[in-house]
């Protein structure tokens, strides 16, 4: 009995009702502590992506940049009803800051095998997944760390980069 309940819960984490079309998908990349980012610059970048055909925004849900981007996408849905926002969790016990901002919340990693990624291993794996499922990266990266590594990976994968710092 316990196994079947766990299997059902784990399967829910993996399902994504929204079909991910890489060419119409963008992700957010930003240092978690970038409090100096200007909200208007993020909004301009998101609208630029929407005008280029982006309809799905993938969000890692960590730090100030991701939270600000989630709020802006949620607000822009009034004028752009075709857009959707998906939070991609890096590990199963991830604490979601505000689930009402997202159309879906997913954990896309081998839920059927009950693998469990820890904080240390889950975040880089999730970040690579975000890049591999997107064609555009909206970013605010000003120092080294995980965000810089993710941005480098996005550049190697030839994503269009929209830098909110410019």
C-alpha cells in the first residue's frame, strides 16, 4: 500500500500538462541575491521575448531575480493571455515561495525511479534541464557561481540571451 501511494505522488511531480515547445520557451537565469535588478528592465526583457514568440516561461524559483520574474510574468498574463509560467523544482522537498504565480509546478527528474536529488546536486541538474528545454534565456548575472555557469551553458547551447543589465 505504501509503495503505491508513494508511486502515485512521485508520478505527479513528473507530469507537465503544458507541452514544452523549445522554440517558444524561455528561462530565467539570475544570481539569487541580485536585489539591484530593475523590475522595469525585467519586464522589458519578458515583453521582448513575448513579441519574439515566447509563450512559456520556465522559472527555477530561487532568489530575488526568479521571484521578481515570476511576479512580472503573472502580471503580464492579463495583457498576454497566451503566456504560461512553470516552476521547475530542483529537488522534491523544494519550498515554493508562492504557488499562485505559476500555471504548473513540476519536478522533471526520473520520478518513476524514485531518484532523489539533494540541494547540492539538484540545482545544477535542474538548471541544465531548463537550458535544454528553452531557446531564450532572460538573465541578470553579475558574478560567478551557479547562475554564471548556467549562463555559460546557455551560450554554449546557442540560446538567444536577453540581458536585463543592458
